[in-house]
């Protein structure tokens, strides 16, 4: 059962990635879940999780519980 709810969407080129917030000093950046990077040219907004088009991000969202938490590792 995949997570259904609001997520941060990172639009990079033609793909829509799921994102998470990273605090660096006083700045807050949003990085994509699948490759942990961000770019200044990325468009970031909130939307429902079903709008994600990246295959790797969808696999990670399938592992999320109802709160949206994903445990990596064993």
C-alpha cells in the first residue's frame, strides 16, 4: 500500500520527484528522495503523492507508512 497524502514535489526536467526538506545553516532546501540532490532551477511545490512520475520515488513511497515515514535499511 503506497502512501497517499501531500508530499513535496520536485520538478526536474520532465520528471516529478518526491522531495524532503534539508536544513543547511539558515536555509531550507528540498532534495529529491531518489538521488538526494537539489538544483536552483528545480520547481518545488506541494501536491498529492499520486502525481509523482519518477519510478524510483514511487518505489520509496510504496514503503512509506500512513504517516509518510520510510525506514531505510533492515
